[in-house]
């Protein structure tokens, strides 16, 4: 297994370094939405035309616009009203977030199980990150939500390539080790290829470095805390992390003994967000 594992790592890194590694691409509708939203000359009407071309995305955005997260009273039933309520930047990040699930697809039963687990974890971290950004920072909550969804995106090409290595797939611990060691580097490469902002590339690259200490609170800090929060009160909390020495908790003004999922009001918001992402 050592030889197979090393061969797998060597091939993976060689393909990455020479731009031969097949990286996941964003669904077309997300690319079009991001292009329009980032165009200073585009209008909300231009954005609406793209959204309505995708019935599933249209329905999801209307659902979000009417959700308790928006704290709005009047019910809306059209895409243009949803886009007007949410705004261009929020629609951009939400549209990207809502089509992400399409990428977590597998061609084998083994990786299907792993990808389902990865997506479930990513939606939980994203929901926690959204709540943390809303309540403890001045960062954009929707950007934090997207940061949570993509923080482990680097695992996708690893799992895809692993489908050609049946022996490696049967050794879960070995595959876990490879994913842990390489997914941050690959994740950063993916987000760079998507032209994501540097602050989100940093999330993919640095979220496993729990002791990182940036000058001011950033999206990587939010995801570090969200990721640890998703694990620390579970059945198998991390045993190799000294939570009191994780700078991100202090920068958010959050005690390491507080379970945000159980906080009054906050927990409901997190569950609502996760439901919207998973629906």
C-alpha cells in the first residue's frame, strides 16, 4: 500500500504542478451569474435573465428571499422581486453556493458515500460561518457562507483520481491522510482557476492551519472557527488542537466553551441555512 499511496501522491502533485490535473469547473449558470454580477455596467435585469433560465436556481433564490434569514415580511413570488430583494452581490454568492451540490457527484459507490459526507460537512460549516460572520464580524455573511462551502473543495479531484486506485479506496485511513495533506494546496488552485478573490483562495489554502494569526479577522478565521465548532462538540472532537490557543476564537470574541449551534436564535439560523443549502 505504501508504494501505491506514494505513486498516487506523486502523480497527483506532478499533474497539479504541470497543469494536467483535472480540476472541477463551476456550473455554467454560476459562471454567467458571477460574470454579470462583477460587471459594473450590468443591471439587476441582466442578472434576472440568467437566473430565470435555470428553474431550479430560480426556485431556490425565491425560497431564500422569503426565508427567515432575510427578515422580510412581504412574500415574493417572482425571480425579479427576489433579485431586487437580495441584491447583485448576494445573488452572486448565493447562486454559486446553490449550484455547488452538483459538483459533489461520484461514479462509484465508495466515493459517493465520501462525497455525500463531505457535502454534509461543508453545508454545516457554511451555515455556521454565515451565522458567525453575521453576529461576530463585519464580514459579508454570504461570502462567509460560500467560503464554508468551498473550504474543502480540494478533496474533489483527489477522490475523482482515487476511483482509478481500488486498493487505495479500500484503505480509508491512507486516503484520509492523502486528502488532509494535499487538499488545501489543490483547493487553492481550484479557486484561483475560478477567479475567486484572494480572501477565498486563502480559506481553501489555510483553513487547516488553526493557529494562523492574520492582522485582522478574515474569512479564513471564520471558517477555522466554524470548522472546529462543527467537530468540537461532536462524538469525536479533535484531540490534537489546543482550542484556547486558536487566535480566530479571540478575534471573533467567541469563547471556546460556547457551542454556537446551541445558542438561542443562532442555532435556529444555522439549521435554517443548512436546510436551504441541502434542499
